C-alpha cells in the first residue's frame, strides 16, 4: 500500500487524543475507518505503532519515533506549500504572528497600520500568549514570528534584539510629572497587572528590592482596562513608558531609582523558511522602532539560542477591585 498524508494525520490524531473515538470525532470520519487506516499504516511500515491493550491508546516506542518524524514531515510540507504560494512582489501573502500581551498596548497598532498601508494584500493572524507558548509554537510551525523579551530561549529559537523597553509609573495627564522616589509608592493607590503577567513579576521584584509594600486597589489582566482606569481615576499603574506614546491622556512618571529595563526581541525558528511577508514585517518593525525613537538594545546583543523561556500571560480579560 502506498503511504498517503492522511495516514500520518490519522496516527497523530490518535496519539494526541489517546483514543480512536475522540480522534475520529475530530477528523470527522468513522471509528472503523480510522482504525483500518492506522492498521494499513502499520502494515506498510512493518511495525506496531500503537499499544491498544490499555484503557487509553498509547504510542509504542517505535510509534513515538515515527510520530516525531511524521510531525516534522507535515510541518515541512506546509512550509513548502507556503513557499510556492509566496509572491516576492507582496501582492498577497499571510503572516502568523504571536506576541506577549503588553505589546498590544503600544506596538501592535502601529505595526499593523504600517503593514496594511505598505502591503494591503498581506493578511495577518495575531495571537496573544505566554512567551513559552510562543517559542513552542514557533518550533511547531504554528506561527512564523514572535514578539517577546530577551532571556533564555528554547533550543532552535533565534532571537533578534529590537529595542530596550523602559518602564515607569503611568498616571493621568494632569498628575504631577515627577520624578517620584520609589518609597513614595507605598502611599499611592495602584492599579497593576495581575500576577500571571511577567510584567507584574518584574514590578513586584523591583518593589520588594526597595522594601516597598504598595496599596493595590485594582488588579487587571488587561492592559487596556488599566489605561482606562488610570485615565478616569486618581490611581496610577506601572507599564512600559511607550504605552503613553499614543495615549495623550496618560503621563509617564519616572521613578527613582528606575525600574530595570527589558530587551524586546523578534523570535523565529532557526533555519525556517522566511516568507516575503515575514521579511517585510521584520523590515517594517526595524523602521518603526527607529522612527519612534525607542532606545536601542545594549551593545553586544546578538541573536541568541539557549534553553528556557520567560512568561507573559493573558488568560482572558477580567479585573478585580481590592
């Protein structure tokens, strides 16, 4: 029997669900048909790929090895199809971008506007997720580019530093412009990102290092919610200074000493095919960073690949008053 792509997809579905029934439901085929197709694949490769003796269907050792390469083959085939359809003149194209949520407050809008103006034929898919999921998704070819922070990255991830992100107190535009000693935050009522954001961890570490226990009146897992709250109340928040770039009703207030800065990076999978749309987006990002006057990354920063990752997370929009 000749091997067909559906056999690979069927085997992967069974492996992921641990069940022929649930895999068949996802694939929209009958369970007997699915079972027959997987048996055909096992006969073709000449080895048992699934252990059907337990309550859940599991991969054998040979099956786990086969699925590893099957996933890679499907990923490479999808990349090949995109490469064939990719047009160098950028009259059409598609780009899949993943980013940590704080960038939606100041970076995504200008980037999308610039891309749409320069290349209206390119469609863009944007997803917010934690940085560890961004990197795993890049390796699995679920997206092509990621916007996140410098740190320890998963093997196979290439990181290009873009700019230095500075953070500070953010208040309504009619508030005192500062600078503000960090100890004074102990007497200010704050609205902060919730603890599932890496930015909040960054802020908490800074406050703890200076012995400050803030009065947190509001916690939110939406940057937009925070900016609206600060705009309409006397509460202050701590966010990247760049958030105020497009929000004239907000004012950045420098803290003394300043919060540690972070390096924003553009992530991609090493050796992955780079589409014309991805190249155009990369060039646009570099131009926008220069135009907006964002601080360049520290000297000596280059593409890095290592193990580990940071996290910035947005499970859903909600906020809790305290």
